[in-house]
């Protein structure tokens, strides 16, 4: 929770970073010398459908490949467990990052807490 808040919503209280379903979600992270530097959560929405949420990397560790490795690893692990589709709400500033990992826009842009987002999805190729 502190990493989510620090990276995604630094101007909001810690509780703002909690979302319904956190207790049932799968949480993944990357540690460097004992410090959590990157995290994301995966929420099962339906059989084969997962939503990636709360993906955050500490600013000084961004653009060094940790997020790419974490997301690719989570996708691979969930695909091995039967995942067929992944969805996420991307800040529009991050769309290019997700497109490089096989995600494509699947909604009209929308606003969340004052920031522009777009829903993106990645279908598992069978």
C-alpha cells in the first residue's frame, strides 16, 4: 500500500490506494536489496479474465526494465493457470509501455480522479 500511494497517488491519503477485492487479489513485487521497488496486483474478474491494477514502480527505478519483467512474468504465470485475457486501466501517459507488451486500447478515453485513462486489453493467443 505505501508504494502504491507513493507512486500513484502521492497527494492522497494511504487509504485511497486500497481497492475493493484487494484481500482476494494476487499481489506481486520486485525487491532490490530488501526494498520493494515495483508492484502490481492481479484481480480475477471471471474465468480466464484478469484485471491488472495498482502497477507502480519507485521513480528512481522506472525505465530500467523492472516493470516490464514483472508484468511479463505475471502474465506468463497466469496464462499457465488458464488466463485468456488481461485488462487494465492505463494512464494515457503509459499507453506506449503497455502496447509494447501486447496490450491494445479497448475503450474510449475516460477520466479517473482527474487523470486521463483508457482501458487496454491483451488477449492470449492460442
